């Protein structure tokens, strides 16, 4: 127990170690916890009794059960009793930490769902979607055209590109805008919990089902459900989701009655669902049901026009509406524009929050940006932000945009020369699409 406490404290968690289930029951009743991690084999009160107690007394607390006497039956029993997940000793540290993170994310998601009963349009405006680039303008045009319909939409894009923001905009500009918007992360819950949360269950359907419970499809009736990371949904649940899309009705776990639901379904993925279909982990018929209207969000590295507007938008959100925004010096601006942003908009927002924390005298310099970003740009040679080696004639009278364009051409030429003119290899090395590479190549007469 002391090792586990030390491990979790090192990850920044506040930990209350308790010896024995009897003492744990007293502590749980007197305090509020986000997560309980408990052995199953204890006496005189065992972990399963403790799990039942916490599900009854503190249903908002997630639970992870640990045992050295693991079996499929014990695991299923713990899950049916309401445990988020089950870990067998001896456990791997990384696996346990991942499980803890997922459990806390699930707990937060469930808490958020309670408050998302009536989203209003004023909260999600197109102003929150930065669309300087042609790619994002196309996304906004799609939102305007598709939002008023009830058509199912599949939102495609890498992690951190803003898929949920697009889903919220679709909801906010639909006829369902005064009803609830419920997001579900399909990768954040184990299969039994996901099925019960989505479709509900009947009293007695499994151990711990002490009352009938409506699922999120029933709760969201009249509104919108957003299924994030749809590629992670288990096959058994995919078949039930397909029935909801086809028949507009759900059947609770352990129930016999089909319940009509009026829900618009939006889904998102950062996986190539076609590849999952080939692997046999995603249903082809469900794919076609979900992708009636696909909306693709390009990664940030393919829409550099959006970088600086996103920077200023993030700064405005952080400093508030009435304060002056910090200035961004040229070196910092070059770094921001040249970095490939593998984490996309989410990574950029975190970088700006970091910079604002350490900025001095109302100025964002290269030194207050995250070191990883600065060193990455420097080491890859994308641009040299030190102009000390340039001759005066090289930049006299040249705008920043023209300077960046010329540097970009130089870098493209160097990469193409290195890969002996192979454009596919060059695009891969630059982490851009082949189409983007062709757009950026100099014209023959340049």
C-alpha cells in the first residue's frame, strides 16, 4: 500500500491510504473521493463488500479493484458491481497509471454529463472556431449547411484538432439547440459500463442493478449525442448502435421493451475506420450509417494560416475581454509558425498558457515558450530565428510573410534534394500531405 501511495503521489494525486475495508468504510462516508483503489481479498470485510458500499453511498466515486487471485468470473463480477476496471497483481506500473487516468477521465465525463442538459447557442458560436485557412472555412460552410438537418455526421481529424468543438457548433445551430448535448468518449469506459450508460438497464439485469436506469440515448431524446473515438467502440455495442440508427429505438440491458428515441447522432474518430473494417474490428454497415456526411478537420500543420489567429484567440480567452494582450516578438512568432504542432490546437493552447504564465513586461518571447517546441524548431532546421547572420539587403523592405515564404521554399528544396526528388518521401518527412507539398512547391518560372 505504501508503494502504491508513493507512486500515485509522484504523479500529482492526493492520496489517503487506509488499512482494511472497515476503516475504509468510515473514511469514505466522511470524505469525498474521485477514485477508490482496493484489494478484493480482505477480511473480515472484503473488497467486493466495500465496492457495493461505495456504489451505494458515493456513486460518483470511480473504483479500481486489485487482486492476486484473478479470474474472468471475479473480473466480471467486479465490473457488474460497478467497478471501473480490474487489475491483477503483480501489476505493471504504467498499466496501472493508465487505468487510473482513464478512471478519472470517466468520472469527470459522467459528472459533466449531469450538467449538459440544456446547452444554449450563446455558449458555442462560430467565433470559437478559427477559420482563416481555406480548409477551416470549408468546415464552417459544412456546419452551416448540415446543422439545420438531422443527418448523422462523422467528424474526422487527428487528436486535438477540435472535433468536439465542431460537434457542439452543429448542435448549437440545429433545431435541437435548446435540448441537451451529451458527449460520450467510447474509449474511456470498459464495455459493460459503456453499454449500460448508452442504453440503460433494468432492475436485476446484473448484480448491483437495484433499479431501472435510463441510458444516455433516452436522456438525450430530443437533443444530440456525440460519440467521440467511435473506432474504440466494442463490436457487440456497435451492433446495438446500428439498431438505434436504423430503428430509432433502444432496448435496455436485461429488458424486452423497445423504447423510441429521437436523437441526432454525431460521431468522431482519429482512426482510419476503413482500416479497422479490414481488421474486422469495425462494422462496415455501421461505418456507412455514420458517415452520411463526413467533415474532415485538417491537422494544424496543414493550415498554417490559422496558427497566429489561434494564438491571439487563446490569449484573449486567458487574459479576459478587458485586458491588453501581450505582444509576441518576431522570434517567438517564427517559432510558433514553424513548429509542426503534432498535438494540434490542444498543444498550441497549452503552449500559449505556458508562455503567458512566464511572460514578462507584457511580451511573449521565445524564452517563455515550452523548451520542447523551441528546441524542436531549432534542431530540425526549419528556420533560423537568429537574424544576426543575414545581410541587410536580404531582409530590407521584406514583409514577415515574404520572409517566411522564402525560408519555406529553401527548406522544401533542401528536403527534396535529400530524398532525391521523391515527393512522397518528402511529404512524409515534412509531415504534410502530398497535395499540400505540391501547393507549396515553387512555380517553374519562380
